[in-house]
C-alpha cells in the first residue's frame, strides 16, 4: 500500500503536465506550410478536363505543437482548374496543367477545407511556375534540338536547305512526349496559400519516436569517429556521409523496394546506350548507372535511386556496410544527394550529374519515403563537430549541410495505406498512335524552325545563355571556420523573430 501511495504521488504531476496540451490543442496551420503528397491515380493533359477530381495522400505527417494533426496516408483532394493540351501542335507547343488542392479528408472527423498550390513535382522534367501551374517541356528543347538550331551559322530563308541538317535530323529522330503525364505514385510538394483554421474535431495523436536506445546510443557515441566523406577512386573527397541505417541487409532491401527505389545498373555498353538515349530524349532511366565512390577504400555495397521522367533529376544514395567497434547491430553508412542537372562532360568523357547544394533536403526525402512505406522504427539526429557546413564535392558542386547524421532504425515494412506503395511508371506513356505522333512531330519541328532558326532568335539565345552562365557561377565554398563566421554575421544583421511572425525556411 505504501508503494502504491508513493507511486501515485510520483505520477500525480503527469496529468498536470499533459493537461495544457489536452486543453489547448493546436487549432491552425500557417500559410506557407509545406505538404508532401503522392498521387493515387494518374492525371494528364492528354485526357484531363477542368473540374476533374485529383486525389493524393500525405507521405509526411503534419504536426503542430508535437501533435500529429494529419497522419501519413490522409487523403488530400484537389481539382483540375485548367488544362492546356498540345494536341496536334498547331496552337500550342507546350502543355500546362493547373491543379488546386482544396481539402484534407482525415480518417476520423469531417473534411478540412484548405487552399494549397503545387510547388514542385519531384524528379519531373516539367517545371512549376510561380502561380503553381505545371508547365510541360517543349519537345524540340532537347540536346539534338538545340544542336540543330545552333548549327545554323548562316541562317537561310529555307530552314531545310542544308543537307547536313537533314542528315542530322534523320540520324536522331528522337522526339520527347510534350504532353504532361503524372502517374499514380508521383510525389508532389504543396504549399498552403491560406492558413488552415478549422482543425477542431480532427484527431490529434502525440508524435512518438520508439527508438532502440541501446543501438542509438552506440552510434551516437561513435558518430564523431565515423568517416565524413566518401571518395573518388582517385581519393578526392566526394559526398558527405549524412545517413546511417540500423538493420539487416534484408530490411534495407525491403525498405527501399517498398519505397519505390531501385538498384542502379552496372556500366556496360547497353547501359551506356540507354543512358545516351535518355539524355537525348529528356526522359527517365530509373536504373541509370552511378559513378563508383569509395568509403575507406571500399566500393559501395548497395546503390539505390529513384526518378520519374527526367534524366537530369533523381534521388540517389550509396550504402556501405560498416563494422562497428562495439560489435552491435548492423550499421550501413550512406551519402544521399539529389541530382538536379546533367551534361555530357568532354573533360571526363562521361555523362555528369550536378547535385542540389542543400543535401539536408535529400536526407529528409529518404526519411520521408521510408517512413511512408512503413519501414522506419525511429529516426535520430546526431551532431558531428568536424563536418563543414559549406564545402564542395569532387565535381566542384557546392554542398551545404547542418552536419548532422540521421540514424534511421528500420523495421518490417507496414505501409499506412496501399496507395503509398505505388511506383510511378511515367516512361510508358505515349499520347496517341504512331501516325498521330509522327505528324505532330513534323508540325512542332516546323514551328520551332520558323520561330528560332533566324538571326534575331540566335542573338537572343546567345545573350540568354551568357546571362544564365554568369548568374550561376558558384563562388568558391568557404571553409568550416569561415562558414560559421559568415552565419554569425548574417544572424547579427537579421532582426529578431517574434512569436507571431512566420519564419520562412529555404525550400
């Protein structure tokens, strides 16, 4: 009895601590809040009409004050507002799709109205403009199309009078699909354009992180002794090690497979030709080979990547099995980066991808995908004192990071909803039969030649390329002490944030 009385006295403060959260739950989400969703059915400019419904599910839980307002798998419904179809290519060269998301559908409770616009279609060759409209590619805006227009050193009245250009066109009859097609499984980033204030009645769950404390503590103790960089075969620093996985080989394979990632192919003549075709066609190559990198002199044990319909943009990571000095659970070290552009490097004699500088975003992508697949037991972030905040990789691309290592503890996969297991298959989409696509190609090619094969457009194109090149010249990355000093000076110059002022983060 004395034990129970003492236990009750020790537990008495717990309800008092939890009472404010229960009495004053989070009741709004601010404008600018990011939502990551995954389409559960395809949408295309070839078939969509204004007013058609669009359904997606959350791949990342929405939290407020440490409460899960909308869990993973919550339906987010939208509508097609407008469609611009290429059709025969007579009126339009490019497609456009405007989709607005209007409400969330929690499993418990009434529908919650919201206003969200599209910010990004992940790993798509399509771009999203400032109004949230998805803009398709111009089918003649490909490497062979640009070479075709720039080979005209002396433009003529008849763009088809040059025999060499005719031969060039016949040699590369590659014509990317100009219509927009987003298959089921496409990941889209949304942004709230208005605050969501009608959260009363939605079920709120406390965010839980069920970590294996013993395994996490072992990795945390060893974090500052783990390698910081992977290296090239020439031993130049390459990618920062920013993720560690705790789990067996089978758990790692199951996690990435369920999340829609695939293994990269090895370098062969066949893979080179597929790579070359995807480069010319501005299309996706999900199993594209990855350059070999080393960790402690050892090549990667696994290579994983994920893409949609773009050769230039993809998520990818390399993984090395690491033997822990403590002999604990199997540890896999990884460097995860996101490719944002690709070019044929004459100097290196290969296709070279350029990465997005903020590698922390890609680290979040890995956590988000594996969590949505139901394969994550816990996630823990460990600071490392010797990781530079600003640096560069082996190809000279700038790299920014907070230096933390994400420790992801894996489990047997249990996806929240079947829709989250969808894998996009955009490469198989073809709008219309062969005859239709042939005549459309001729029309669009003729339009492009008339508008762009002249001296006026040539001067504009040269000026645009020059300005773009000057704007995108990256300064030399700062060293670690210099980076900290710059951040300190920036912080001193910024006004203090107030509690009622929204703070925008870099995307």
